[in-house]
C-alpha cells in the first residue's frame, strides 16, 4: 500500500533547548509587516495631500 504525499504526516521539528516557541511568533512577524505597510501607506497619503500645499 503506497501512501501519497498528501496523506503522510511529518511533525514539525521541536524548538532547540533553551528557546521557547510560542504560537504567536508567526503572527507577531505578520503584524510587524502589516504595521510597516500601514506606516508606508500613511506617508504616501500625507505626501499626496501635501504635494499641492504651498506657503506664499
């Protein structure tokens, strides 16, 4: 009986000794990416809005 790759189970490697792995590490990395994207979008909107602003 052959087992297809979709049916085989390979457990994730355990974290090295002395290093705790929380389930939120992946989400925190994603959150920092979202925060960076939001900051860049905010700066782009400010630059767009202030582009036509002139002090005379």
